């Protein structure tokens, strides 16, 4: 419990809103038959910086390439931002959202399965 209390209220709020939008976006991708596996938020350590890099993962590179080739990646990034806004994500924070698409295959193959190395 002490650890949760050490998270500033605004950062906690950010994480809660991200979770709501993530669940909705994954549900939307699934209903469209898109093979999106997971979404992982990355935020700065600086408590007053509300930038969000959302990493969207597919199982394979072939899945990711097919998804990007048909324009679905741009549509899904916009969908995620709409879901953030709908959840109450502040407009000035929305300007700081970046969506990136990758695959678990790349993390395993090129980064020894390490998300630490992948995100560097």
C-alpha cells in the first residue's frame, strides 16, 4: 500500500485513464479481427511530464506488417486517443501521446527477450 501512496495523484489518474482506454482499444481490435496482443504504456519518470508512449504488440512481425500495410495502425492509434479522451484524459496530455507498433517476435529475436533493451 505504501508504494501506491508514493505515486503522485495525477500520475495515478493518468494510469487509470490509460487502463480504461487500453481495455476499450483491445476490445475494439478484437472485434475487428485484428491480432493485437497487448498494449504497454511507457511514461517518463518526471512526475510533471505526462508524455505517453504506448507500445502496441503483435505476436509476429508478419502480423504487424499486415496491420500497418492496410492502414489499420493509424486507425487504431486514433481509436486509442478517442478512448483516452472519452475516459477524461486531459487535452494537453493527449497532445503527448505516441503510439508505436512492434511484435513480441522482435523483442525475443533482437533484444534477447528484454523489454528494457527494447525500450532503450
